[in-house]
C-alpha cells in the first residue's frame, strides 16, 4: 500500500468504499446538436445505428453510440413506431 492511499483513507469519514462511477458523463452533444439528433429521429424514424452515422459525419466525429442513445432517452423518442 502506498502512503498516498493511507493519507486518503485517513481523510475519510467512514470505512465504506466510495463510488467508482464518474461524477459527470462526457457529453459530446451540445443542446443544439441534441435538437438535430431528435429532429432526425422523429422525421426519418432511423434506428440508433443508422442515426449514429449523421452525428459522426456532420456534427461531431467523436460521438459515441451511447451519447445519442442518452439524448434520445432524455427526450423520450427511443421507441418510435412507424
């Protein structure tokens, strides 16, 4: 065990293990980009995989698959039926 680990443990209030999930998710879609993704989903009824091509090609090249998925879930347009 390193000294740094022991220092961190001494500063804790309890003995419970802390959460390992990040406090903020790296969101690559701005609110304006989210509007475009949601509009494309509503008008074209594209699947998530087909929809992912558009943000990567024209909006932001580093968009992961989970980014548009979280966006669609937030706006309630995940399960659109044709």
